[in-house]
C-alpha cells in the first residue's frame, strides 16, 4: 500500500531560526495536504498542493510539491513560539482511491 | 458553528466490554473517516465512508466496526476492546473524497485495561 514518510521526527530550534520538514511518498500523489496539531489539540488543515512543482506561501510558511509529485516540504522562516506543534503531511493517490495516508509527523519545539 | 463532535472525549474501559464512540458533523459532508493516533506512529486511518451506507477499510481496521446510516453520523464500534486499542481517536469529515480538506473532531482518548 501507499506509504508516506516524513522527516525529521523531532526538531528543536531556537526562536528565530528556520525549520523544514520533508515528506516522501512511495507512489505518485494526486495531491498532498499539510496539517498542524498543537499540543493537546486536533489536526488542523493548513494547505493542499495539487500541481507538479507547486509552491504556496502562507506568511512565514512555504509549501512545495515536487516535480514528480512524490515529495513535498514545509519550510517555516524565523520560527516563533506559536509555531510549536506537530506538522503532518497527508497524501492522496487519486485514481479511484478514497484513502488519505498521513506521514508520522514532525514535532517542532521552539526555544524562546 | 461548523464542527465535528465526538463523544465521549475520555473513556476508560475493560477488556471485552463493547463500546461505541460517536461522531457527528453539521457541515453536510459526504466523506467521513476514523483515525487512531499513537506516539511515533502518526495518524493511521481505521475506516472511511464515502457516503451513506458506503464504507471501506483503512490501514488498521482489525477490531473495529463502523456504520453510516445517516450522513451526519459515523460511529466507531469496538465489539471486544483489547489493551492494544488504547489510543487517541479522531473522527474527520470532508466535503468530498480524501482530496478535500479534512475537518477533525476534538479526539477521544480511550484506555482499555
């Protein structure tokens, strides 16, 4: 079945440093979604990427979808304490599949 | 307010005692799903439903049952819970298939002793 791998599992950064998490799929994806889960909370949708090579920005967050549609990344510029949480990618293979497969997540800690 | 609700939020039970976790959404979403979240394993899909009376297995369906008799409700049933089903469970819904934004419920923390 489809597998989505995400690295690193944990990341500790000093406030103001940049942060990047990477997502790789074993199969070509129709689209990829990113979610953020604050400590004690539930996953909240951030963005969806659909096109090959797509780049989207949300303030300090930059999302990329690889040319082959098998990998993606989330980059946060100048982290803040409000960025703390676990970031998940989730891939959908399309082609008649109704499943969404999540990566294991990257837990971000920001040291003030 | 658009939301996904789950009940109960916390549950401690014993091995073998049947239980149901309810999930309800008020957004008229067609797609609903259940996930379990375990440390180091991320979110794993248990079951999903594309519409009323249409359900299918996710990646970890063993030991679980679901039903979708109404569009808004998608209960998760554990007929004979075991300690390895101790986990944090999330229900989610979306407008269409998995290619749409998923709205998650607040979660149900289940402990089976």
